[in-house]
């Protein structure tokens, strides 16, 4: 089956689903829901295919005009002038179709647990981790996403030692999944009197939020401790043992939550993070099995990999995985990271197209 035949098959299925939905038996809600989802998933690619076929039809007409010796001279000139742009549009629509047909990451639509930890660099690393947290908070605001703190440990200078945030909204994981890894900063710390540039780092982990159906956790496999919440400057402090630390005995994964004043709410949040951590381990192993070339791919998710450098003196941000540099550091730190996200997404798509 060639490319055009595959496209026609998709259109035929899209049309078939549309007809079935318009005459559906509403008593079978499950079947109706499944058809609606498939129809909705096919709609963007079907519309792109229809545009592509319309452009191809225009191309055939123009080519016929140019071959027709009896055709009007002005019409021929018009067809000849329009031909280059039309061919370019056809190439673009064909590429858009191939992107739409790429195997979709099943986790792209999931919410995420975003974790940040200060790395090497002492207090400056904590301040940088705080800057990254604010960058992601502002980015989430521009997308209309909801943020909910699970855990926050601050340093004495209002930096962030470590933080865990639940980010929910449309396509959160698809946008943030390439942020996992070591982020490095080069700048003069505010405490540095001689003006020397220091290098420090913070680690970011982006975990797709796992549902109970994704990961089954047995109560017998959990060791749950409660303790009194604490934090710098009197924040996130209470006088009861509301903070919760959960250890998953089979895997050794430990999570904690102290953001809520209710022990019950903290436990629920901690379990959500625990499920996501276990799911991420399973996901990572599956990806390693599926792709021997995983290390060369953008979405490795390896937290030990240095992925990006933020150079303040030069006002630049460089992503080392794709050798991509932006000279808009201030804007990025204010949450304007779409250019970086789009570059990483495009690179990943290009790799997948090459593999196909």
C-alpha cells in the first residue's frame, strides 16, 4: 500500500465513523464513546489529508492548463506563477500528515509531577532551582495549567532545596517531557564580591502522572511515617504530625508531602507522586527495550544528563542535546520557553520520521 492509498484509507474510516455517529444507537454508551474518541482523534489528520488532496487537485489542473496548447495565454501565465508556491504547499501538507501519523506517546496528554532539586553549587544552586521553579510556574500560567505543590523545602535565602509540583492541564507532559535532566547556570552570585562567574546546577524531573489503573500499589508494600512539617522562615510549618513520608518497600522509592495541613490530604498527594515514580521506572525500562538508539534521542529523561546551560553574562540559553541556542535568557526565565520546547519537539519528530 503506497502513501496515497494509506491516506485514502484513513479518510474512508473517518467518513464511516461520521456516518455511524450520526445514526448511532445511544443506548450503547460505551460503543458511542469509543467511536467518538476515534473520530475526534482522526479529525485533525483527516482534515490535513483533505487539504493535501485539494492542493494536489489544483496542481493537476494547473499542469493541464500548461500542457493545453489552446489555453488562454494569461491563464497559462497565472498557472506558471502559482506553480512554485503550490508545490511548496503540497510538500508542507505532506510533511504535516507524516507528523500527524507518527506513533503518539501515550503519556502526552497526562498531567505531570515536576520535581526540582538543587545540585552542585551550594546556596547559588538553591537560588537557581528557585529561578527554574518560577520559570515553570510562569510558563504554566501562560498555558492555563493548574499548579499544586506537593512538597517544598526552601533554603535560608529563599532558594529551593527541593520541590515537587503537580501540574495539570491540556497536553502538559507533551510540552514538558524534554525538561528532565541537569540544568546548569553560569552567573555571578549576588554574594560574590569580586564579580567572579560561578557554575552551579539543578536537577529537573518530569514524571507523567500515573492513575491507579496504570500502577497497582498494595497497602502491605508501604511503610508510612508521619512527622511535623517544617520549613525556612516559618513557612509550611504546623504543630501537628501532618507531614507524610511513604516508602514503597519492593522498589525502595521514597516520597514525602507536607504542603497540606491535613495528614489525609498529604497522604493522598504522596501516593499520587509514588504511583508516578513507579510508573516512570516502568516507562523508562520499556523505552530502553524498544530503542537501542535511546541515548541519541532527545527524550531520554536521564536525570544525570546535563541538558542545558543558562549563561547570564552572555544572555544565552543552550540546549546541548540538539545544539540549539537562544539569546533571550531573560524572557525564558519569565516563562517564555515555547521556542525551546518547539525546537526540542521538532527535533524529536525529525528523528522519528528518519526511523520510519
